[in-house]
């Protein structure tokens, strides 16, 4: 990978980077198509309640966390290509397995299996991509790489719900399986050299034995906590927005993802460049405020227009926060720790989904979806509190250190 970086200088759009971005898009598209439709499938065919639906979402996220704890360790980076292919294979098996799931228990198992495979693949892909991005363009590069997630977020729910409601779950599973299968020839035929170069580079930069067993970096705890709070709100959307639309008699509530993702596409490159120039704090505060307002607007939605408005506001905040937090975490670590940083990023993401789905599912069963979305906005209030406290502590410790240095002189 070093050879490719040296030959391309500060070039961002290399062949390997493009292929990895496409592969990540297809992986997340598969995930989003099933993630949003599974709650409706459980309610329609198995008459599952809200806590059960939240449990299915939580199990997927929890199994992904366990997979990333193993995959993201520096000691595993020398076989990153193998881990990617194994993860993709497990994800494909779990996708096909949904078709044979005739009881809720089997669906729970398949969602756990899907989480394991997705956790492995979603950790290795951004790690490989970050090795191709020039350090000075990390915010911009991860912002563009994040387009894969955004496009999947935009198209996945729409395609998944269309196939599920118009045809059947079997057709949805078939299409989702084909989409994921396309990734294999992309990696084998179009990008074998980039995959091998990444493995060689990571093997060369592996850390000491004391570092190989780590799965947590203390310096990434604050951005990880912020990511948990951010995705706790997102879990309420992917798990319950279709059911919220049914409760409120809203037509097209599922299109929230389409409109929010459209504005995310606009915000990502802007947020990435501002991040590179000004740092994380400048983008994190407005991003959190936008997400909070978007959730409040959604809770009062009585017409499709309000759904669109709330989606645009929430999407603006999401488009600012998601690439900024990921780039922030990558910039805080050394190159050999990038796999660990990406693992912590996605683990905190899934932990947010786990906690959010459980908490918000319990709230929805007691108070309804309207109050659930209003309460979920409090997660972003807590986001701002944690961010403010961490900035205060960091600046105070810096001032104390500076005063001590001056006194010693």
C-alpha cells in the first residue's frame, strides 16, 4: 500500500479506493434492505411486539460488536483480506437463511449470524480504505467513502420496502443475496493487488505483542461515547419508523430515509473539508443540534410534508456527524491502530443501535411512537453535554500543563 501511496502522492481517487467504496456500498445496501424490512416482516407474519422487534435489531448489532472486537485488533491486520472474505461469506449465508426462517427463533439466529459477518466485513473495508487515503485528506476521504453508507441508507430501505410490499420476502432475500454476491468478483478480479498490498502494509506496521491483544483505545472513548448517543437515535428510526407511520396514518413514512440521505450526500463533502480545516468541534455541535431538531419535528409529523422536513433536518446533522466522528477517531491513532479505531467506531455505532432499540422499544410499547421520538431527541442533548465536558476538561488540562511548564522555566 505504501507503494501505491508513494506513486500517487496526494491522490485520493485511486482504483483501490473506488473499488473499496463500491464494495462497501453493496455490503451496506444488503444490510439496510433487510434491517428496515425485518421489523415489518416480524409484525406482519409473526405478530411480534415492540420489545421483540427491538431484540432482533439489538442481537444483530451485538453480534457485530463481538465480531469487530476480534477483527479490529492489530494482530489480525496481517490477514485482513481473509477476514473480509470470511465476513462476506457469512453475511451471504445469513441473508439466504432468512428465506428458510419459519419461526422467530430461527430469524433471531440468522440476524445474529448476519451481524457476525457484517461486523467482520464492515471493519476491514474502511480500514483498507483509510490506508489508501492521504493523511491530510482523511476527513475528505472518509467523507467520500461514507457516500457508500449514505447511498445504501438512501436506497436500501426504499428498495427493501418496495420488494417486500409489492412482491414477497423471498424476492427481497433473492435480490439482497445477488447484491452481496457481486462484491466477490469485485474483490477478486478488479482489485487483487490492492487487497494484497493492504495486507502487506499492515503486516509490516504491526505493533508490539502488548498491543496485539487490545480491543479498546482510551483516547477514543469520548468519540465512541458520542457515536453511541448518535446511533441510539438512529435505531429508533430503522426499527420503528414504518410502524410509526402506520400508527399516525402517514403515507410514505419509510421515505424518511430517502430524503434524509439526499441531504446527507450534500453535507458530507462540506463537513469533511471543514473538519480538515477547523477540527472536529466546529462540525460536531451544529450536527448534534440538527439531529435533535429533526427528531422533534418527526414526532409532530401529521402529514407527509412534515416527514420530509424532519428528514432533511435530521439528515443534515447525520451527514455532518457520521464522517466527522469516524475521521476524528482515525486521526487520533497511528496507522497500525486504524483497524482498532474502525472497530471501535462501528462497535460504538452498533452499541448505540443495541441500547437505543432496547430503550426506545420499551418506551414505544408504553407511551407510543410520538413520545418515543421526542425522548430520543434527549440522546443528542446528552451528546452536547458529553462533548462540552470533554472539551472543558481537555482545555483545562492543557492550561494546567502550560502553566506548569512556564513555572518550571
